[in-house]
């Protein structure tokens, strides 16, 4: 009894709208459509017959021979929720002397499969089969369009039988529209181009609104603008999904109905968060805020259920929580009384969205006739709402700017503290600059390839060794000039990368064989230098021989092959009458002699070769 009363009440509420939009419901119940008198793009309304298939087993041959077809109630284009496949049949009659190319379009994009069959009225010909599958790539559709559409050619002075199997899907019940729109081919493509252009413009406007508030977020760091950006983008995504544009243009290779449900979930979540923050609900209505947070949690559960393969339960949550959208209108009026900026304009914008939702729901449930105008109501309502809400956000931005200026003027005394903070930052930056400078100076004295002190560091360090030796009563400073034998051959034979590996390896051998007090440097190319102090000459010579042997006895592994190299060493001992250049000259002469005598050896500069100071 109570269900009958609810149905009577809903029928009364939407009766005016039904009278307005259901002109097509006056069409007779005949199942033959005369194309010569048909208005292109008109809906079949009730000019068809149907039969449900609970067994899911009926084939085209079965239904073509059936006689117990049902006729729809006059003017009824939507028979509510259903998971049963339905077979529908009508005829296209062409009494004219020219052939007609017809497009038969289903009025909703969200249908799992449609198997479309056609043949001449003779009843004996082979059926032409076309198939629409929602989850398959769009390029596999019979007609390239974002809703199911099928092409039929009706020869002159003949009739074509149309049968189609409509299956909304097994995941969850969907609204079932039994009607089709019948187009002449040229009119169809002209109309669809216009419709697609309008949809793209609508989506671009909504995306532009979201981007404008995203810029406002970067300017203000106010999370409200971020919430609204997410809402604008999710609303645009949702409208694209409802219209079929998402599966047609964006996810053209694979798209499923549960994804539409997920987009609704996301739009609900961000809408609640946006409204909660915009109307300052936690401060003014803490109890309502708890309810809103509970709804957020419930919608989040719906998201989880959807992702775990329960889209029907998720959609039930959506249907119940969507009722709360209407309560946001009085909530905005209350917030206006609490002096929340622009709350009244928010309520006005939400009215358009609520009306669009109500009329779209009425169309889905069959309370108003299906038409292009009724189909576009939710899109226009959403567009107006987004435009008005964006206007609200812009006004809020201006209000924030004025408030910010007022606060800055009121609290000018805090500038002194800001200056102190800035001074501390300058000190910190200065400290970092000095540290960076010290690091740069260290790198300027380091050979990048081997990590050893470079030529510059060598000359500075060697001069310090000599200065200390001059102050010592028994000075002992030894200079080793080291050169890798046949290094050019290594580069030419194995590559420069191999040569770099050899240099690094030789540097490591020398470094690990010397004392920490000794100075090892790479002078450039394959040439190294070592300065030792406080070491007797015989001990220095022993150390030098150990260096040469360590290199000779080590093979260098590079790219799965062993490279064998040796070094030649020239050693000179400093005399108190020499400067650094003279010491280097003696060591160089000894190195040259070592190479001349066959390499892989150490030559010691004789005492008599030392040159006194001028």
C-alpha cells in the first residue's frame, strides 16, 4: 500500500514535466515506422514490441518465430531497473522510390551489449548482425559514436525487420530504455557533430573553471580552492562519463560501468569536502559536520566495495547519499545567516544542480519522456552550477585579498620580527656560502679522476716540505717522479675508459703503499709525483722499489680482461742549496734515464747532478 502511495505521489510531482516532454508518447502503438513521414531523430517511444528473456538463451531465430510478443504501455519508454536481456522488434517502411540510409541510435551510452539484427520483411532472408559492446574499444563499434548506434539501409518500396537484444548488464540493475532514435544518416552525423562540439565546449569550460581556482590555490594556499578544483575536475569527468564521451574519446580502448560508479563516488567525496569547508560547517554546525564526515566515510566504503567488485552495493550507497545534496540548499541559507561570505550565492548555484539531478533522475525512471532536451538538463544544470560556484570562488578570492590587506595594516609591528627572521636567514645563507666556497676550493686542488691532490696542490705542498726541511738540522726530503709505461698504448688498444681505470687503480696502489705523511699527487696525464720527508735515503729507495713492484705485480681488471702495466720512477734527494724547480729537474732527468734504460725500473739522481742556487 505504501509503495502505491509513493508511486502516486511521484506521478503527481512529475505530471507537469511529463506533459511537457512526452509529446512522442502520443504516437500510436504500431510497430511499423513509415520513414516517409518520420521526423529524423525522433524516438520510437512505444512503436515496438518486446519480450524479456529470463533464460538468457533465446537466439534471433527463436525470437523471429515467436508470436507472444508484448506491447509497451502507451508513452512508457523506461521500464525501470532490470538485469534481464530484452528482445525488441519494430519495422522500418520505405514507400518511396529511393533507398534510405538509416541510423538507429540507442538513447543511453551505459548499456553492456546490444545485438542488432535486420533483414527484409520477407521473413526468409539472412539477418545482418551488428554488435555493440560497452567494454570493447570504440573502433569496434558498428557506428563511430559515443552512444550505441547501428546502420541500416532500407531499399525503395520495402520494409526492413529490426530485432535487437538489449542487455543492460549483470553487475547491477540499470535503467532500461526500450526506445530507439531513428535518423536519416546525414541528419545523424550533422546532429552528432553539433552535440559533440557542445559537450566538448561544456567540458572545456568546466576544466577552465577548475584551472582558474587551481591558480587561486597557488596564490593563496587556501585548501578550499584545492577542494573546488577537485570538484570541478570530477564533475567534468562525471559528465563526460554520463554522456559517453569519456569511453569514446578518453578511454577508447577499455571502459567499464564500474568506472562510472567510481567517478560518481569521487565526485561525491570532493563535493562534500568542498561544501563542508566553504560553509565552515565544523564551526557553525558541529553536529551536521559529524553527519557529513559520516557520509564521507560511507562513500569511501562505497569506493572500496566498488574496487573489490561490488559496484551494485556502491551504487546503492550513491543513491541514498545523493538525497543529501538537496539538504545543502538550506544549509547554505543557514550559513548566510552566520555571516559566511557568499553562502547565499552558493545556495543559488546548488539549486540549479539539484534541479538538473532531479530531472535527470525523473528521465531515468520514465517520469518524463526521453528527449535530447531532457538528456541535456543535468549537463546544463551542472554547467550553470560550476559557473556560479566559480564566480563565488572569485568573489571569495577578492574578499580574502581585502582581508589580507586589512590584517597586514593592523599588524605592521610584526614586520620587525620578520626582519629579524630575514637576518637569521641571511646569516644561514652566508654560512652555507662559506661552506660552498671551502668545498669549491678543495675541489680546485683535487684531481677529479683519481681523487688525489692535483698539480696545484703538489707545488704548494712540496714547497711546504722544503720550507720545513730548511728549518731542520738533518733534513731529508725525497722527490719521486712516476710515469706509467706505454700508457698511450693502453688508450689506443683498450679505449680511454680503460686508461681512466688504469690511472685510478695506479693512484690507489700508490696511495695505499705510502705513509699518511707523504704527499702523493697526479701532475697530469700518466704522471704522478711523491714527496717524502724525515726518511733516510736508503729507506726512501726501498719504499720506491716497493711502489714499482706493487704496480708490476698487480693486474687491473677492466670489462672482463686483465690489463698489466708497469711504472718508471726517477728519484732525487733534496740538498739545502736547491730550490723546488732544481729538485724537480733532477727527478725528471732520473725518470728520463729510467725510460731510456728500458722502463719498469727506478733510477736515482746522483749527488753530483744537484745544481747550487744562483
